[in-house]
C-alpha cells in the first residue's frame, strides 16, 4: 500500500469493535483484526470481513497502556490479499484532540526509545 499519510505511523497490538454507522440494519459485532499501524490521523489494519469504502465505523481502539479510545473511522482504502483478507486504510472522523495527543505522546516515547 502506498504511503499517503503526513503523520508518522506506529504499530500497536489491538482489536476493534466495529459497527457500520451508514447501515442502520447492521448489528454491532466484534471483528477480529490485526492493527498494522496507527497515527493521529488514522488506522491501518487487516481483517477478514469486507468493509465498504466510504463507510464510517464506530470503534474502540485498545492502545498500548490498555486504555481504550472511542473513535469513528472512515474507510478510505481496501486491498484484498491472496489469503482472502482485507488490508484497510482508515481516517479518524472527529477524533478529540485529547486522544490525538495521546497517540502523539506514544509516538514521542517510541522515538526516544529508538534513539537509546
């Protein structure tokens, strides 16, 4: 996937609870995903469920310190893999500045540790 973000990406192990807010018949379900990267602007992940480009999903992102960030993600890119999985690129919609700052703090700590 071609890099299109201005913010530095960082990896986290996490799971997301996803429900499509564009589809009122869609029931919330927990979808197993593998988070590839997260930045203050969005999340990249792999999942087995085909998501819709342009759809907005409500999520609970479990971050490095075991806190959860409640957020809304809009799918902007999807690539299907050979093993029937999907690589999704999403952007945050209305992420509160406090939560964006928490992600930036983690980024700063990661950079400091990498320099040591």
